[in-house]
């Protein structure tokens, strides 16, 4: 795994290890089951399934776990204020050298500083389940993990602070990451 401060390549895949998109971040913390990275403002995202390159207009503290079925991107505006948490339901991450790989299962959750949550991309999940031939067990697991994630958000479990009415800034989140390892 990359050392703290070094560059990470984060690679999202579709089921079957089909490249989906990738970007780079800076390793903030890591251990054998998790990686936390910082995504710089205006970072480049190469989107293979859309054959496009985008610039991401936020800063983010991103969490990946080898033992959880989701990823979390805490997104901050240019001034360092939390705008939302963007969560992917995903198979557990794999850490290889200075790269993080995860299989995106299409279901996403947005959690806002107000405490509101929104599940998005259910239709994309259904379409890709057929297109990529997700096994029935994987579809059931994705739905179960979606419910688990929504519960964790509602309970303000790490790294979620939204349900407590807290609206951390980037510095607060970096301090939280530092204290949690």
C-alpha cells in the first residue's frame, strides 16, 4: 500500500472487473482493511464506460474498506464546507500496491448535512444486473448492504456526522480521520 502522503490510483470497476472510471488521490491513512484518501479540487476522473474525462469540482475525503460493501466520499466545496456524502454500494475494496480497486454495484446514497438521504440509480442497478449478469445472491446482498448503509448513516456511525446535525468542514473531517486510526 502507498505510504501516507503518496499518490493513490482509485479504480472503480463494473462486475467482472470491467474498468469503469479512475482518479487519483493522496493517501491520508491506511491499515490492512481500510484506506482513506484526499481528492484534490479539480482532480481528473477518467470515465471509461462513457469514454470521457471529467474534472471534479469538489474536494473529498474518501473511504474504502476491504470488509464493507460500500465506499464513502465526503464532498466539500471550494471553501472546505461539507456539501454531501456520496456513497457507492460496492463489493469490498482490494488494495494492490498504490492502487485501490472496487466493484461499483450502481446503487448510490446521497446524505446531506441536513440529515436527508436519497437513494439513487435503482434503475441503473436493475439494468446492469441484467447486462453484467449479477448473480441473484449479489443482487440480494447489494440490497441488504444498502439498508445497512442507510442505518449507519441514521446512527451517525463513522464517518457519517450528518444525522447529528453536524456540518463539518474539511479540517474537522481530517481531524476525525486522524483521531480514528
